[in-house]
């Protein structure tokens, strides 16, 4: 497996991102064409309308499947990093550390984690700023 860094930490699931997603979008546009061609044909309009509605719903299912899974992972990461900070510093993460910052902090090595968490809270660093300031990258191969 390739070593993670700032430039290589993003992950994609090829079948989900590059096959299923475009297929759902293509199906939706195809259903719109079918619906347009069915206007005036009383035998086809009902089924064309249902296909369009179902295609539209599939777009939301696709998006929500991704969003809900990421939200659950975000909560788990927040808990893990809060525990990590507690074990290393003897206190929980600063309440000013946002979920986004916490998610970025998970890549920091133990040697720089506590100090970087302090800087993130005090300076309101963005996720990108946090990731770019990490000197020793700690891989997270579980998140998709």
C-alpha cells in the first residue's frame, strides 16, 4: 500500500464513485428524456413519471449513503482523537476544536498531536492548514 501523505490521503471507491454515481446520473437524464418524449402519450406518461421519480430518488440515496457513513465515521474519529489527546495530555481536546479540525488532526503523529491540537484551537486553523503543517504523517487507512 502506498504511504499516505497530504497529497495522497484522499480515498475513492472506484465502483461507487466512478461507476454507480455516473450510472445513476445517466439514468436520471435518460428518464427525463423518456418523460419528455412521453408527454401527450397517455399510456406511457405514468410509467415515465415513475421512472423519473425513482431515478431522482436514487440520486438522494447515493448522496445520503455517503453522507451518513461519513458522519458516523466523523463521530468515531472525534471520540478516538479526544481519547488520544486525553491519554497524551491528561485532559480532553479543547472544546474549540471542531469536528473538521479533529478529523484533520488524526493524521498527526503522537509527537506533534498535542501541540498541533492546541494551535488548531487557538488559531482556528482550517483542516487544510492542519494537514499541511503535519511533519510526520500518521496514516488512516480505514476511512473511505
